[in-house]
């Protein structure tokens, strides 16, 4: 329901824009003779839609790359955490035996 409430004013503005700009415009590509004539509002809306899609694709590709970097960083973090735990376990065992022997050394 909220989507409809948000989209309705935007769609209303798009319809108003299309109805307000019906004059034809000729679009062509310079080195060729290719040209197309269509209403100004359609030309502008198509250009805006194409720009939106290109921008969304660029953002999507950037998000894919960032996700890959994040997964790599998580993997490295897990590996480093495991190494820290192993080193702490190795250091904990000898220090316990050394502290157990210390009172015996000081008594003699």
C-alpha cells in the first residue's frame, strides 16, 4: 500500500509531463542518415530510463565487487581468529606447567 502511495504522485507527474510536451522532435545519429521522429516527452523519458538502467547496472557491478571483497575479508578474519586461538592454546599449556614448577624452584 505504501508503494502505491509513493508511486502514484510520481506516475501522475510523468503523465502530466508526457501530456505537456507532445511536440515532435527529430532524433538522428550524425554520421548516418538514421533519424526518428517522436514526441519530446517520450524522447526525454526514454533517455531518463536508459540513464537509470545504466546507473543501476554500474551500482550493481560495484556491489558485486564489494561483496566479493567482503567475503574474502571474512574468510581471512576467520583464519586469523583460528590462528590466534591456536597460539593462545599453545601458550596456555606451557605457562601452566611453568607456574606449577615455580614454587618448587623457590623452596630449594
